[in-house]
């Protein structure tokens, strides 16, 4: 009798185990992971040319240091000198970046954030926070400033000014991002996961993310979705609030400007070695001074020395296999200018040897 009961118990366990093990012919789909690539510093989103030629950056003097999008001026009581530059993040992975936020009630604290995944090409895309499977250490909050008025994902990317030895001299004050498909990457056609059929789940996602405004004018929202499709990217132009590093108290010298996406690795990716890009610049205060004068009347000359996509160090020696792009005509010396679309019209964006001209401030573009 005892032997019979043991045999029956073993058989029952084997039946349960057999039910947990998929048949040999079953296909176990693995989540398709995003791969966030930090685009070259100071280049517009989707740019595929020589990054040392990019001009989406400038030096901006402002009279109100407390205004994150203060008008660039050339005279007056200068209180702050800012190095402004565009940053862009590409998704070149196998799957989309899917971010979902939720809070229990309107008027409560910021939203908890989860990351979702698509389980195979052509498979359904998670639609809500409940469908997402992975908790993250970040959050979303509603930014009420007039230039934004929408929900921001916290700590998605960082900007820093560093010495050639790696010491951080200035860190950014930007902390929130509204992610969506803002441009097509230059290499999208070569990415297997990039959407090619508008009717597919990937195509429908790209349509939604292309229109995503992160709950604009909806501070009472309890759920929010953001993300970036494969072969697309999200960029912030240099005129946007907080797209700058403060040079006011920076000494003359050579520095790296480093931008890093997902620096804390709170989001799961297929790789992380392409999360930083940098440029090497020289900063020189007028008259050869080491420090700024007591009363600022002229911006420091900032010269782009080289651009190093995919690397977090650019001013130091190149590592084996490292890439750096130097301007064939020499560096670009920059003082306040009016933007990259018309660098010769009332601007001071000049190649080496060309005289600077007058400058007008530009109204900030916001998103």
C-alpha cells in the first residue's frame, strides 16, 4: 500500500512538471530589446554626415541667469554665459523603447514608471502600464512651465562639461524628457527592426509615437506612455530650456562636453557601450585671461576641436579603435550666434580666419 501511494505521488509530480515544460516544437519568444545610441553632440537628429561639421550649438550671453530660455544678448548686464547644444538619442536596437507611467489618482504624486517589451517582431505592443513587465527606478512628473505643460520622464539623459582627466566641472540642470519619434535615423533602412509596414504593430506604434505630446495640458492624467521606435530618435534643439551648460565660472582651457543617455541604466537595453558621445572644445576668455572678468562684456571664444561619437572622452588620447572627427578647414570659433540654419546672417559662427560679425538673440523653440 505504501509503495502504491509513493508511485501515485511521483506520477502526479511528473504530470505537473510536464505541464510546465513547453513541447520541443514550441517557440519561446524573447523580448526585443532597444539599443539607445547617443547621437553626436551638437548635431540635429537624424544627421548622418561628418559630426565635426555640425553647427547646432552656440554660446549665449543672458541677462537673467534664472531664466532657462533667456534671450541671447551682446550687451547689458550679463549674468550668465551658456554653451547651448542639441542632443539626440537614437533607438537602433531590435525592439522599441516602451515607457509607461501611472499614478493612483489625479493630484497625487508623480507617476511610477515601468518598461514594456515587444515579444517578437510583429507581436502585439504593450498598450498600458498594466501590460508592462519591468519596474524602473525613475518616474514621471508634470511640468507646468509655459514652454512645456506636459509629462516628463525623469533622468533619461545627462550632459556634463569635464576636464580631459574626467573630472566634472559643470553638470546640466535638465531633468525631464517627453519622448517620441521625432526623426528617422540616418541608418534606419539597415535596421531589421525598423518599421516598414504602416499597418503592422510596429507601424501603428510609430504613428502614435510620432504624434506623442506626453499629455500636453493634462495635469490630471493618471497614465502616460512614451517611447522611441526602432530606427527613430528623440532630439532636443539647442534653443530649448536647459539645453545648455553654464560657462560663466569656467576657466580658460580644454574640456569635453559629454552627453549620455540612460546613464544610470534604469532602462534595459541590448548594449550600453554606445550610450555616450562627446566633443572636445577649448574655452578662452577675452584678452587671454584665465578667468572671466568682474564685468562680462564679451563671451569667451569656444572652439570645436573634434567630435567623438560613441565615446565619453574626446580631449584625451584616442583609445585603440576610437573615432574622432576633426574639421578639415580648422575648428569653428563660436560666440553668440543666431542658429544653425542661417549661420552667416547676423551671426558669429565662423570658420578659422573669418571675422566674427554682429549677433541678434533668437526666440527659444520649445517642446
